[in-house]
């Protein structure tokens, strides 16, 4: 009789969000047998990564993120372009990747928000034009002509980027299957004291990786849910090429361009596990803010209102912990796309997962790369901004 353990997966992953999909892809690339299990159905994604705006914005997030996340974000920023190129080589499809930086603006009555941001950057020792560029009203109009004319100052963060997250998730899952990995949907995973059950049946693996976000409270009881709400609009006649953040005393709103004239708008952050539809209050706040950013968006069509729950921990930092069946990775909060590649690098360096990541590719001390980037951005500054 054949040994049933002989063909068990070397890695089993609970959760097919961003972390689970990236881990499954990197492991399958190395020839490992990988099985992924997702509680949601294939055609109704429930991962926070599906709802996210997918910004890689370490500078914009610095004033509001936990210590250490800024450096992790810069590591991820260097890894993303290489990984997207590898994914395109395998699947034949490119994930749109915006690398024209991001803008921070504030209404005239809220200029203190920009002052606070500038002071935070100064305390962090960030002053290079390649990282932070103050802009006046004329320069804002040069960078984004569709923005409302009452914005007379702001900041351009040239090295920030964003990507098309929903297409990324589809391609990662396709790549996993192409490499022989298996993905099972409608699969409820429960971690016992020793074994793991999927839909009530024990499933053996050499190592389990729990990447279920809020669903991973079994592996980490400190995980809490933080509700976020977003609005999708379609405005093919309005061209905004980079993320724009509106700083406000009560919220920081972001507008992120997506493909085909679509934009995602978000701002809310509510301590709750509630996945119910977007509230009227949140929808009105987002709609009024998008109109204030650009009156031309008044004729945009609302195509989606979505809410989801992101996993947070008391430390507001990601955490990797050992469990009897393997590892549990959680707590990326609202920084999933900012932190995920750097967390995978930690899994390789500190937990010996075979993910084929070259640390040099993510080194923020790569002098030659930084020098080349500084020159490239300086040329872009001269081209994009009037004197």
C-alpha cells in the first residue's frame, strides 16, 4: 500500500491573499509541492488585498506608521519591480505599475497638516529632492493639471509607486497553478493543538504557513480587525497619473489611479470586524472629498462601494510566530503592499524559507543603485517641474 504521506505537500498555506499568494508563488518557483487553501470562493474574493489601493508609499506613511516600517517599505519598493518582471516573464502578462511618485495636498484652511508632515520629514532626516519635493500651485498644476486650482502647495514624493492589485492576485494564482501548485477554495482551515483540518478532514504537510489575516486569530489571539471602506469611480475623461493624498484634520484621504480610467478612493479606518456594506456617512465623506480634489470628477460614475477588514496587532507591526504546525504571519494592517516583499525577505533570512530572494536586491544601502536612481529622479524633476 502506498504511503499517504509520501505525496503530501511540502508547504501548505492557509489564505490566498497577498502574503499567501506571494509565498505560494515563490515556493513553487523553487520546485516545492505547494497547496493553498482559501475559505472564500474563487469568484468572490474576500482578502483585504483585493479591496486595497495597493500603494507602495513609505514616505507618505512614515508619520503614521510604527517604527521600522519605513525601512521595510523601502526594501519592498526595490523588490516589487523585479518580482513583477519575473511574473510577467512566466505568465506573459504585465501588472500595471505606476512609478511617478505620489502627491500630498491640503485645503488652504488645513495648511497646518502640510507643516506637520514637513516637520516629521525633517525630524526623520529626509530632505533630499529625490525623496521629498515641496511644490507650489503652479508646479502642482504641472504635475496633475486636473487637480482643483485652490491647492496652492503640497509635496511630491518621487520614489513612491502603486500597482494593479486585482490583476496581480489573479496572475499570482495562475502562476502557482502553472508551476504545479494547487489552490482549493471554499476551504475552511482549522488549526488544532497538533493537526490541521480542512473542511473537517485532517490535511498533512511538512510545514503549514498561516496567512489568513483576520481569519488567523486561531494562531494569534491578539489579531484584531480594522475596517476600511473604499469607493471605485470611472472617469475616462479625467487623467490623474499618480496617487494623491488629501491631508485633513479628521482623515487622510487617498485617490489612486487604476487602469481604464478608473480610480479608487479611500479614507476610513474603523476599529471593527464589521464587513457590512459602506455606511452613508463614509460614502458622503468620500464623495465630497473626491469632488474637492477635482471638480471634473463630479461626472464620474460610481462603479463599486466596498468594505473589508484588515489585520492589526497591538504593536501595529507585522509578526512572524512559530506554531506547532509551522509559522503564522500576520499583522500587516493597512500596509500589505508596502510590507509584503520585505516580510518574505524576513521569512527567508530569519526562518530559512527557500524563497530565492537576493538580499542585495532589497538592500537600501545599495550605493550604485541609489546613485543611479538619484540621477534619474533629478532629471525627472527638471522635466516635470517648472522652475
